C-alpha cells in the first residue's frame, strides 16, 4: 500500500532560518522543560493492525489532502530546527507506507542544524527500504518487535509476518544501520513471558531491547488495565534471569528520550543493556520531557497524552507568516501540561496513536 500526498513547492524564505543552540531554545514551557525532540507522523495509515494501537477494522482513511505535503513537512521541520529542535523521529502509522518517503528523508537529512534524523517502523518494508533510507541520510532505526513466536506476532499485529520483519532487520544491518533498538509493547497474557528471549535475541544480534508499558491511547477496548504490565513487574521477570545494574536515562553518554536503561552486571550477557519506557508507572516520566509531536494532519501536540493541539497545516495553508506559526507553537508549548493524565479515562487521548505519531 502506498499513499500519495500532495506536493507543493517549498517556500525558500522559510527554509533559511537561523539555527539556535538547543539550550537557547525558546520552546520552553512553564515547567522549565525545552522542546528539542520532534516526533513526526508521516501518515496515519499502516500495513499492520496491532491490537494495542488500532481497532481490527483500522481507524478509517483520511483524505490525502489532509496530510502534510512533503514541502510543508520540510518547511515546518525547518522552523522547529530554527527553534532548537535537534532530533527528529519519523513515525506514524507506518512511515514506510508513505509514498516518496525516501525523498522526504533525503530532504530532511540535509537540513542544517539537525543532529539526528531517525525512524520508528514495524520493519515490514525494511527489506525494500533499508538501503535507500541509509543512503538518504537516515541515522537510526527503532523497530517494533513484540514477539519471536510467528503465531503470537501474527495475532498481536493482526496479520504481521515475523519472517519478513526479521529479514528487514538483516537488511538494516547490511545497509549499515547500527545500534538499532527493538521495541516491544508488553501485554499481559500475550508476550509478558517473553522478555528474556527478546533480550537475548537482541543482544545476540547487536540490537538494544526496550520494553514499553501499554498506554490507553485512542481508548481502545484492548488497552484495558488487565493488559497493562508495569515496569516493576517486567523488571522482576528479567531479574529472575540476569543481575541488573541501573544505567539511568543515558545512551552512549547523552540523554536519550523517555527510556531508562539497565546493564547486565555479570554472566554471559555482562555489559548488555536493556531499556524500559514507563509512561504509566513512572511518576517522574513527564518531568524531563523534551518531546513534542507533529501529527500526520499537521497538528502540533506538546504532549502525547493529551488531545490538545494547534493546526500548523491550516495556518500554513492560510498563508500564516513564520512569526504567526511560531506564535502558535510557542503558545502550545507554554500550555504544555506538567504531566499526562492517562490514568484517568477522561484524561486519555481519544485520537489514534497512528495519526499523533507514537
Ligand atoms: N508503525 C511503526 C511501529 O509500529 O514501529 C511506528 C508507529 S507506532 C504507533 C510507534 C510505537 O508506538 C511502536 O513501538 C508501537 O509499539 C507503540 N505503540 C502503539 N500503540 C501503543 C500503545 N497503546 N501503548 C504503548 N505503545 C504503543
Ligand atoms: Fe501500525 Fe505501528 Fe500501530 Fe502497529 S504500532 S498498528 S505497526 S502504527
């Protein structure tokens, strides 16, 4: 499945913005956090239907014209870089089903001031895309892999093909991607007994395993408390097998997004690392949040756990000046809540993870 999106000519005036150092970023909220990391949903479509992310029938299809065009995306990312954003993650939906994704990556990777352009993918199309993505300047990959059992994988993803994803990982290695992270959403009764196997697969192959707590985004029937496994329980399961030492939230010496890392202290796997992403159980999860999201429809969202957003697409298409766009962004950042409220039904986002950009 390929998605056509409108393409418009870039506005060169907006592409030559000065680049600010990230510690001078004006994208600072009332809780002294700065936005330096933008996650961009390239499309709300997907070739999988993971049970924790979508209903079985999908979310319905947005008209192509609702999506940001390639030039609009480049223009908006350029503006964010000018405001101190240093890291951009392309996600979705499945970013690789967007038509023209390689050209888009090439354009984004060449923007001055961006330290890292990375992607989160389900891996299904990596056999085809790994090499062109690497050649276009993509610096890293996170691949979702919830199970090493073909049957479980098919059930959780509602039709996903484990063998194809494993070939995608090999294609990524061959293309030169290093330090690929493998992300698993841990779901009670589905894959919560598989953490050591997923770790050892990742360590053997040179990947970094990470385990994510299930979030109730999109208010899916599947995302009930009964399916949630908290990080303490995950840790206890892993600790039955390995002696773990805390590593903090750094990866290679620099602060890295939302994960907390641990290192195996002794034995065959000594020195190997794993991470946990704990939005539901870590009370301090939001305290150091440096992230914001650009949805597939061009909405700017300062918090994944809230439907608050401003439409940069509408402003852009309405002819807004750069200053007017920045006012919208700064206003939204200033209003970023101190912490998400996903423990409360009323506080969980109604909108789909796919459009927001997981
Ligand atoms: N399609 C790509 C993929 O699956 O990697 C990128 C988009 S997906 C929405 C991004 C990440 O969000 C994936 O790692 C996925 O497992 C995670 N995710 C989706 N729904 C989730 C949920 N309800 N709770 C926690 N993580 C979720
Ligand atoms: Fe698609 Fe990723 Fe959501 Fe799974 S988690 S349905 S692969 S967007």
